[in-house]
C-alpha cells in the first residue's frame, strides 16, 4: 500500500491562531506515516506568512520527517532590501520512496479581466518509483481571486499531460546518458492540492475531463472511488470567519484513468483544526 497525503497547511497556522509545524507533523503521522506528503502554503523566512516568526519552514518540516527526502517549489522568491534571506512561499513534497526526477512548473498568470489581487502560482512534480512502476505526482496551489488565472493554470497542467503522452517514444532515439537522455516521466499521474475551485466549476470540470474528451486526462479520484457520494469537506469546517460559506471541498486528487483500479481508499481528516484546510489521504494498492 502506498499512502499519499495532500494538505494546505496555511504555514502551520491553526484555527487557534497559533503557528505550530510540530502539530502539523503529528496530524500527518497519525495517518500511518504516509509515503508521500504533499504540502501547500509552506514559507521560508517570510514573517508575513507565519505571524512574524520568519522561520525556514522547509528545513523544519524536513527535520520532522527525517525518513523522507524533501523537495521545495517556491512560487514566490523575493529578496527584500536589507535582508539576508530570500522570502519564499510555495509547495513542498516529502517522499520516502525513491524520486527519479523533479520538475518545477511556474503556472500561467494572465491579466485578470477585472483587476484583482493575485499572486504567482507553482506546481511541483516528482517522479517516484512504486512496485507497480514509476508514477508522476504533482502538487499545486491554484489562484484564489482570479477565475481566469485558475482556469489557465489547470489548462497548463492538462497540456503537460498531453506533452508527456506525446513524448513517450522519445527513448527510442535518446542517448543513453547526459542532458539529452530520456527521463522517467510516465503517463500515470496524480495531481493533488488546493485548487481553489469547487465541484462543478469550470476549472474542476476541465481537470475532471468533462471538457476535454480523452481518457488520458485526469479524473477526480474521490468520484472514481466513491461514485455519487458527496465530497467530504476539505475547508471551512472550523473557520467560519475566513470561510463564511461553511464546510465545502476545494482540495482534490485528480488521477489518470490507468490508476483508478489501484485506488484502495480516499478520505478526508475532518477532525483536525491545525489549519483552515483538512488533509486529504489517498491510498493506492
């Protein structure tokens, strides 16, 4: 069994207004010490994100999971005047499985049709080796305020999948070593994270292959496993001030059709209030 956890940890900020990465780690480990941990909203040296601590959250989280190899993908990487450390904010993956390849994707940020605040977004992709073969896992945190940007970011990730499929035969002409050598980048793929989209929204429909008709694109792992059962809430359970719409789902696992038979379970930890979002757990046989 391979267990993957995806969680927007809000830089460790709980509903009690306390930043506590140790608490985050404890919650994750309570899920059976997962093999792959995908985190959104991880900050480094950014006092705005962690209530003035300006901590290196990447290093802290790495130390909390010493059996995992850490990877960080900053969406924001900014050096402020007079500061020695770069303020970073982005996504993190910790893997206990061998990681064959890493890709960093800066997602599109087209101009909003109506001016609104927005920020750079990123997706972090790793290729891990399972007993059943290599698998691509991508975690992301899409734009909240601008639907146009959010859709463009989902569209980009779908195009990456198309590109991977189109290049599957490159190994037949690639050299055996060096920068031009073929890399492990299989069709089998998972995209997880905070998509800032709800079920039925255009961004969700695109990623769920309701707009692009192809079996090679992604489908919602929850719907594939639970059929017509309503999604468990991943946000707004404990924080009505930040989420006045109440409990709802905006965090998903999208998987390629080739993985549906391997899904043993997918569920949400609805009990923890260590973040404004809930951990989502996917188990693959």
